[in-house]
C-alpha cells in the first residue's frame, strides 16, 4: 500500500474567475480552496452581506506531485498558471491552509451572528432620530427591521427600527 503525499500549491487565476476555476477543478476531482469572508455594507440605507475574496486571483489546490497532471490543471478554465519560484512550483504549508480554513469558518459564523439578537438583549440605536438611546430587543419585524422596547420620558414604548440602526450593547 503506497502512502499518497499531497501538497498544497498556489494557482494564479484570471480576474474574478476564482469560483469558475474552483468549480472546474472540483469537476476534475481536485481539492481546491480560496478564502472568502462575508462583509456587511450599508447600501442605500440597507444592510447587505456580500462574499468577498481575501486573496483576489489566487486559489489553493491540493495535489499529489507524483500523479497529478500539472498541464491539465494549468489548462483549466479560469486558471492562468501555477505560482512559481524560478522553475519550481510554490508549495504552501499545510498548516497555513488549515488555519485559513478554520479562520474562514469562524468569520462566517461571526458574520451570521452580527445581525442576530436574542429577545431581551440590550441594544443601542446607532442612527436616526433615536441615536444613542438604549433599548431592549423584542423580536424581528420582517427581514430588515426589529421591534425594540424603549423608555422615553418614563414611558415604555414599543417601536420598529431598521436592523442596520442597532448594535448590541455588549459589542461596544
């Protein structure tokens, strides 16, 4: 029984075609990875989440140097060539790729949790006429709004506020 030794290599891809290259490499049975992260941006007063590539135009591939067809990988749609140092293909340390994968999972989880609040959680309104007022999160009011309980002039009132306008009091 032979021990298969796979190493991670770095590919240079065509502009904004990392996903295309990733799909075509997976179709060939090649394990590949490119780190992304979710970025929340405010566009037209709406909080939107977008997947952004951390290393644009680069893709990591795990292959066995002895059995892999480097020409086939290089000719894959979306791929330009392997990153080289002189005549040698650049190997990427396994630990680095593993750490990037773990960090991406952590980032993805934390990005999902940013807009999720629990009933009873204290929040602060970040924008609008009630900016700076502390409130208590009650529930969702559709996809982009939340129902808050606020104390105005010694009178507790319920109001609906855009999710983009509130922030957890603990996240200060």
